[in-house]
């Protein structure tokens, strides 16, 4: 958790290159790490995605074929079962509604700052956010709604689930069908491309006093710790959400993350300060196939 205390050094990961100096804010249950320097991060590990997967990352535009495939699968399910829910899923997939097989839109800031408004058409901004963010990653938002020249977006601020309005002209829009779902009760994650399961595995979640909060989030940065055998594993994705119980931790704001771990015995238990831990093989796969902006749902 900003990731709650973290590495003293970490490499930022970009699609083409790795740079130095990033630190999150930790998630180990064993106590605080040294406070991290400001850092940077990005979209995807430079090794590249597997053929036929996200390639340039979930933040990259997804072709109509993949969205169409998901919609067709939903229609087939509806036809086979006759369930109203399946029929609704098919319609949603065909029309591109958020959270369905057709995917969601990710807004990437064009300039060095972006104005965020509490309501569309408001006379003055509610706040301004810089791009790149504090970790050097491009500032992105998950789009919740279109309304003319305005977009309602999910914001990476407290309280979790906060939204605001930005202008369409200030961002570049892309679409992804990828999403990550985390089920804390089952200690399991699943990565989807539309209705298709790409990967699943076990997770560790927050302890009782520092729980992993349910909600809808998105990846905000990707960093590579200096030692893949360390407590944060091979890679760590920052999330747009924060701990409900820790307002700060080891110099950071208590930001949540999904990261690897060197302790395989902790997987399948409540072991962290709120972050989601996965096996190093799983986080490495995510780093190569998912990008910042990818939606993450923690069930509750």
C-alpha cells in the first residue's frame, strides 16, 4: 500500500524502457519500510505481451473483433438459457456499456495538468491534478459516463469511489476489455477479457484491522522492485484506492496495490496491510499483459 511503506528504490516500468527510483508505500504485515522517494511508473513491462493479448496494454485501444466476440458470446448464452440477465448482458456488450464484454474507456491526460470539476459545466475547477502523477506515470482515469463534451471519471483520491467531471478535449480516450476481479472471501483473483477468463489464481488480502476495501478501482502505475525475491515481489501495480484504516503508512498515503510476494505461504490468507498479494508468476503475467487504466473490482 503506497502502497504502505515500500522499497527504498524501485524501477519504473514503461512500455519501452526502465528508469530508476520509485517507491510505493508498502503492504507487508511485518512493519514499515523506509519512506520512499517520489517515483515513476507506467503501463506495461517492457518484455511485451503474449501474442493475441493486450499487446500495448489495456490502456490501448481494443479492436472491434474482441468486443464483438464478447458480445456474441453473451448473445449465445442468452439464447441458450433464456435468462433475462444473460440477455441484458448481451445488449450491454453490444452497446459498449461500462463493465461489460465491450469494455470500458480509459482517459489519458494530454497536457501536464488537468482540471477536475465537481459537476459538469461548473464555472471553476474543484481541483487540478498533474500528469505525470507523483510516480512519473501518465495520469489516467476510468470513464464512468459520457455527457457531450464532459466525462464523469473515477478519481484516484480519498474517499474511495470519488468521481469528478473532466473535459473530453483534455484527454485521449482508448478502450479496454480487460478487467481484474478480486474475491477476498475466496482469496482469488480472475483476469477477464470481456467474458473470457485469461488467468486466475490465489491472493492474500488485508488483515482484520487493515482490510482490503471492496470497490471499483483502476491501475495507476506499475513499478518493478529492485529484488523480485523481496516482500513486494517482481512487480507492483498501484491502485486508485486507499486503506480505510491507515491514513498514512511509512511516509506514504496508504495507497492500495496489487503486488507480488516472496512469501508463498501467505497466499490464501489475510496477511497484508490492505494490499492484494499474488504469486510472482501471476504479477509478472499481469505486468506484461495489463496496463495502467485497467479496471479492478474488489468484491465485498
